[in-house]
């Protein structure tokens, strides 16, 4: 990392007490960007919950670098309990934000939870799929999924 930044290792590590402090700062920055900054960007423009969810999904889909980091943290969490706890906190914060938005679309708590799970699973899992979608592109299918997830619930007659 120091070489990539064009500094000596000593010059690089001078900014951190030890390796653990460096790793903690990396996780804090990942959390700040992936949660705090993302929510700020979604909320800075007016709109209803559907519009905010669209912005959130567009933001998530458009950030390839953040996705790479997110997947690396998930892999790291498989081997490190402290990272796993941090990942759980970040994922819980993501879910809470989505619950607040989906809760404006539908009142049923189970429905809200299912939509959040599907949306989050799409964010993480769709990058691992290699399947074709017939005449549709992956982007088109994801758009259809988003439309379905954000449609209001039908009321019983």
C-alpha cells in the first residue's frame, strides 16, 4: 500500500499506532462511505420512498469500487470475529434504512422485511450470478425487480 501511495512504509505507518489501528480506520471509512454518505446522498433530494429507493439502488449499482470493498469485507468477516461484528452492524444499519423506506410503501411488517431481504440479496448476490436472462439484459431484469419491490401492496377486496 505504501508503495502504491509513493511513500515509505515507515511514513505510511507513522499515521497509525499499529496494524490494528490501520484496519480499524479502513473499516470506519468503509462504514462512513457505504452508510452515512449513501444515506446523505439519497436524502439530499426530495422525493417519496420509491424515489429514494431508486436513488439508493442506482447508487449501489453504480459503485463498482465500493462493491469490491464490500465483498472483500464480507470475505474478511468469515475469518475475523471483530470484522464480522462490524459487518453485522453495517448490514443492520442498511436494513434499518431500507425498512424505513419500504415501511412508507407498505404497512405490513412481514412484507417490509421480505422486501428488504430481497433488495439486499440483489445488491450482494446478483454480482455472483452468471445466468443469462433470455432477451433481457441483467440491468433490465434488475430494473424489473426494483419495480416489483417498490410497487405498493395491493389491498384485499
